[in-house]
C-alpha cells in the first residue's frame, strides 16, 4: 500500500503557503521555487502575493505537489541554507533529471 501524495494547500497567498511564518526573504523563496521548476508558474500567476485558490485549485496537481515540495524543503532548511552565495554558507541546490530530484546541501 502506497503513501498518500495529495498536496495540501490553503487559501491565502502563494507566499503564505510557502512561508507561513514570514521567515524568509523574497529572494530565498524565489530560489526555492526556481529549484522545483515553479518560478515561471508563480511569476505568471502574479508573484508571491498572488492568491492561492482553495485547495490550490489554480495550480495543476503536479504543480501543487511541486509547491508542497518547495514548502517542505523551505521548512527543513534553516534560513542560512538558502542564503546568497556571497555569504560563504552552503546553498541548497537541486539536480533534476527525468525521474529523480536530488537535494544537495
């Protein structure tokens, strides 16, 4: 038996779904969204302050799953892990091929 993979999103803004406590800069949030291939989708929707429909209905199922992945990664990584490179702190990065997403800290 598999694990449920239904993405859970809330009405509000895309920003509040990604960073509910407002702990990260816009640049950090955009980097995480870019890493999971959602930067263009969020930009086209109107940016971080665009409204998230109830249950994320304004995103496809796959986009909802990627958005939840971005939130999970953002929650697991301390603020400094997604800081700019000039701070000499390791950056969270992703490598994606057809079937795998590798997280590199």
